[in-house]
């Protein structure tokens, strides 16, 4: 009489003999899967190297600037600073500029400057932190001007003080203007771009969205958020089964720009890290948009310095940061 142990062993042997990897078909499947995976990895490596060398090629031979003539460009914070300078440049290139600002007087002044230069501009007063106000403004723009094809999220505020001295109201306002407004405007204007597979979204981040700086803790948080949103939006559009290759995204990370927000800049080497004028910043931004760059810093050298520093242990670039000793003093 067979013992329980022998029955169990016999069942185990039967199962092993019937396992798919022990017959010829199973072995063939394993070989096929191994070969297929090897080929997939080889294709991946080729794609990565091809993209790498293509990026190097594009570094030395940048793409030709695209035309923006006839595009309807909506710029928030167009009443002064970089917003006004960008509006003027896009208008000179033949775009129809939609100037949006909570400051009606400054916004109107921007439009008048553009019209004096024979450009096309329309003005709309709007609080970009208010969803309903944005929707109302968007409906008017569509009726009076047309579908927005380029959205420039430029409006921003920058409280400059230690975190523990920053009020709840200032923190909430920073996130509402610098982050949430981007989302409300994207939800409003992106659908029409997706419908036609044509458009361009420009988001204003900052070097404060690349490295942390004292006296700017909430502001850095908002600008890091903008970069994250743009990267995530890029992936959302790229991985969508529908074709949205005609929609371009550009994230801008300027150093200190002389727009009036930076009250007390501290720069140890002015010749090396000078304060950027709104005109110079706008020239760089418009050029980046026309060349469909995904992300730029102003000046461009900071992009590569940051990339190199990020590969080093955290304590190493801190020595460089301490040596340069640049930033903003509390207001």
C-alpha cells in the first residue's frame, strides 16, 4: 500500500513532467521571449543614443524659428515688465495679442504701445485666481478675437521674506497666482488647442524653481510646482493615444529680472551674474517659443551648470553656491 508521502511525491513528479517549461514548446517559448526582450533592449539603446546625438546636433545647429504671424497669443500679467515686453515682441512678429491683467491701466498702456507700432492688441481685465472670471473672459475673447492658440502664463507675485515671517494670506496668494491660475487657464484654453492639434503653452517658472533660495520658501515652492506641472502635462499629451504633437510646451526659468519684484537683490559678482532686463528676458523667451524649446534658463549657461551640479553629492554644489553668495535679501 502506497504511503501518503509516496503519493505526494508521485503527484509532484507528474506536475513537473507536465510543466510548460519542460517540453519542447515551453523551451521554445522561453527562447523566443529571451530573444524578443534582447531585441527590445537593443532598440531602446539605439533610440536613446540617437536622441542623445540628435540633441547634441540641435545644440550646435538650433531649429529655425517658426512664424507666429496670425497666432492669437494670450499673455497674463501683460500690464508691465516681461509681460509687456513679450506682448510687444509677439505683436511685431504679426501675432494678435490678448493682454490680460488685473491692472486695467497698465494693461491698456501695453495695448496702446502695440497699436502705435501698428500691431494688433486687445485688452481684458481679469483676476486669474478666479475660475469664473477666467471663463467669462475666455468667452469674450472667443467671441471678439477668436480661439487662443498660444497661452503665456506670466502673471506672478513674489513675497520675499523668511518663511516664519510670511503671513498665511501671502502664502495663499502666492499659490493662487503662481500655481492655481496656471491650472485654471490651462483647463480653459487647452481644449481648443487639443481639438485642432495646434497650440503653444508657455509657463513662467524661475531659477527659484530649480534651486532653493532663502527668503523665498513659498515662492520656490510655487515655481518648482510650475516645472512639475509642465513636465506632467507634456507626458499627458505625449502618452495620449490621440495625436497632440502639434501642441508645444515651453517652461521658462529666468534668473533675477529687473521687473520691480526683486527689491533687494544680492549679487557678489555682477559681471558674472548680472540682473537681467525685461527686454533681454523677453528676447530670450520669444526666441525659445519660436524654436519650440521645452525648457530654458535665462541666462542659458545656468541650465548646464545646474545639470552638472545635480549629478554631484549635495554638499559639493553648496560650496559653489556659498562662494557666489547671490540671492535676495528680505524685504
